[in-house]
């Protein structure tokens, strides 16, 4: 019986962050939640990300299970380069070249040294309130943020203030403050009444 190969298709989708474009594939790209690279040195475990950094306008690369979100420098308009990136990604995925060749260390916050936490990487010493916050973020917030080409991860909780890390398209997005204050804070206060006074970005 002949196996039918599904042709790879990738489409470009704008995000709330005008500097970030999301390129969505019709197949799984990586078997982990996401990886994020801020420069070509960090990107060494991903041959695809290394090649993307060869485009002079690419500032950061965020790869999720079925999309690649690219953060660009303001030297080009997406209208001028999106088709070229789509074609490049389509050719790469069609050819079966590897997207990841090694493990990617979870990102640490440069200033505090703290590490972003998701349900996939829960430390054993996390308190009950922190675990509940991570569960709420994973179930109610991350799917919506992923729609916009980004990700959110829990960093810490102290004095009723939740610290999160915004990644991908959400990092540096003009509307991210609004997302934090109106969306995430409201959800956490509704799901965990009396436990959350504020949400801040790491």
C-alpha cells in the first residue's frame, strides 16, 4: 500500500506584536512545548534557527510545536520578506532536515537568575499555591497566548504578586502590559481569590 505524503504547507499570521510574525505549519515541528533563541550562539542546538539568524533582519527565533515565530529588527517590513521566509521554512520541513539536534536548556532570567516554570518542568519543591498558579496559567492563559505566537511561564510568587515571563511574540509586545493586567491578573484573581494582588513581567 502506497503511503500518501501530506504536502507541507506553512502560512504566515500576524500577531499583536508588529515586530513578530508567526509561521504556522500543518504538521508537528518539535515534540516539546517550545524553544526560544535570542541569538545565533544560543541557537546551536537548532540547525533551523541558526539558518534563520542568517537572515539579517531576524532578531529572535521562537519555535513551538507547530509554528515558528520570528521577531525582526525594524529594517524591513513583513510584507517584503514574509513570502521568502514561508518558502524557506516549507523547503526545510519538506526536506526532513532536523529542527532540533540537541536539548535546549530552559531560559533563566538574566537579572534574577530565576528559571521559568511550566507544567512540563515543575520543581518538586514548589508550594501548593505556586502549583495552582502554574496549572491556571497552563490551562487558561497559555492556549490564548500561543494563538498570538507567544508563550507564558511562571517565574515566582511572593507577597501575593505573581511574576511571569512572556516569550515569543508576547515579549516586548506593545499590548503585553494590557495582557498582563487585564487578562492574566483577572483570570488568576477569579480562579484563586484572595491569593493574587498583581501580576508582573520578569
